[in-house]
């Protein structure tokens, strides 16, 4: 169909099957901030925000916010910068360092690694809030000469990702660009004031969005913090959908109304994007959790193992999210030279190993009418389903010879298996309890998946 820049027409766009099936994507935050690789450690976004906005911005856990933090007098970032690089060394001086470092980067290594661990789509920061561009745009920054990556990072990675059969998406900081607005965000007032940019900024952003669509044909447009005023967002969506019918857009396209200092209503999105948090109940609307493995998106060299999630935590989080109709967009923060830190790779490889066995219960599934359950022994369960198949994913490994799933009353069960094991299991149904006899030996794992197959045409 041909989409028109009208609300009713855009609403007819359906979330494509590939995005419903994908479940697991990789977010990549890479830019000038990867050179100093500094932020305050110890708190994630949610915990930091509880301290109040003034304290949050001064002690921001996000390394990709280095430029903003640097502009706040007395901030830990400013103190670190002055003591490490000197007061005369500006943020722009990182450009030459970054452009030298990226000569060592191999996009195929990234794409191959992501494919290996089960990733279905990749989202790259094409321009973060600092305004630095990761592609050779025909629309250069009007305020900073050569404020651009010396390699076409966007183009090279897009080609490598698509070659591996994954989808490619683009993050773009739409509302904020700290090369246009030099005032730091340090409290609620300055937060809103940062949305006020000159009219030419809207044209600048529009040119970039259309250029990214035309030049690279991304499957995902991932805006952030809103969109500058003076544009009909529906025109962008119509253009994108007509160019890429199975493309998707996120929910961060609200426009600021400068004179009222408030946001307009969101006109459309394909999915919502909770950050560093998850929903407790199944959502009808598709959603995607975005978060880092640690407390920062950009690489923070000062984060320790204590700041990073363990693979078990990520596995259980992924299972929970998928059971409630969500995807997980898990961030990788590479070093300036493109190296993915070993501490991040280790966790991702362990996740990939689990998905090798249990991916069938994750990818291509849909939520069941009950997302959660439990066993008589107290082990939490998350459910997913496919046609004639129900997956009961235990959030732990049973230590008993059998497990009993309570509040479970289904008929026409054909077979029950544990993913990764060929032999079918013995089971019995008694009223609303399903008892499954465990195999003699089973490896300890963060979660194990029971595949419950029903007879054809059964109503599970």
C-alpha cells in the first residue's frame, strides 16, 4: 500500500513479522566520548534519577554524555578532564584521536560476532547528542568544521550487518545537538531550554533523516528525546514506510511546543522504548527495553565487574521481556578503536551459548495468555508460544526428580521435551497441575525450556 502523511494512513502500518520475531537486538554507542571513556560509576539511570535532576546531571552515569557533563562546573567529569587532558584540551580535540583509532576497526568482526550470539538486528548511533557524525554526510555540521568520522562507519557497518542476514537500524539524536546549543543540561529548567534550537536545526535534522533513509535503507528509525518543531512528522513516516514497508519507528518523536514549554502528543510509533526498566505485565503494544550491560551506554573504562550484569541476569531478563511481548536491545559500548571490551564479550558469549540451546523458545514466539507461572517447588516460570507449542521456561534448574506446574489446566498434550535433550519426558496431568518427571541428569543453567507440544488443532 501507499502511505500518506496523514494520521489514519500511518496508523494502518502494522509492526512487521520480522520485528515481532526478532526479540534480541544490539545497540551500539560509539563516538568521541569513547576516547575519554569516563563517567561516574555505581548507579544506573533509575537509581541516579532518584537523587534529583541536578545531582543526576552532575554525576551522570552515561559516558556518552561526557560533553554535557564536562560543561557543568565542578562535575566529576570536568575534574577528570582537566586533570587528564588539561583545561585547554577541548572536546573537539578528541576528533583527531578518534579518527586515528577507528583505522583499526573491522566492521565484519562485529557483524560476525553479533550473528554468532543470536542477534537479529543492530542499532547504531549515527549521531549522538554531541552532534558528531558517523557517516560522510552531504549536510556537514555548520558550526564545526570536519566534525565527522573519517570513515563511513554507518555505511560500512550497515553493509556488514546486512551481509550476515541481520536487520540494521539507526539511532539519531533528533531533539538535542550540543554543537547547536552550548548550554549544559544541569536541572529541570535547562533540560527544557535545551530543546530550543535555531530554525535551521530543524532543516539540518530533516536533511540527515532523509539522507540516512535514501542512502542506507535502514529497517529501524530510532529517534531520541523528541523532534524539533516545524516539521510534519507524518511526512517522515510516510516517506520511510513507502521506501521500506517493513521498517519500524520508535516512540521518541514527540515535538516540543517552545512557547508552551511542553511536548505535543505522540502521533505514531511501532514500539515503545522503556530504558533501564521492564514492564511487569504483558503489553498489547510491542515494546523494546534498551539498556547497557553496565550502567552506561558509551564505553566507561572505570566500570568494574560489579557494574556489569552477569549473563544469568541478562538471560532471565530476556526471558521475562519476551514473555510479555517485548524485545531486548542490549547495548555494546566499544572502545575508541572498535574493540568490544572483554568484560562485555564474555557476558554476550554466555548469552549466545544459552540461546544456541533455548533460542527456539525465544525467537519467533508470541506471548501466551499467562506470561508468568510457578512450580509447586517455587521456581518462577515464563511462557511463550508458537502454533501447537507452549514453552514453559523455568527461571532456574530444578534440584528435584520432578517438577509440578500449578494453575495449569490444558488438555491434548502430545509430548514434553527439554530443549537440548532429545528424549521425551514422562508427565501426568491432575486437575490443574502438570507434573513432569525430570531426566536423570541435567546441566545447571540460568533457565531451562520445556517444550510442550499439543495435538494438531488443540486450543492451547
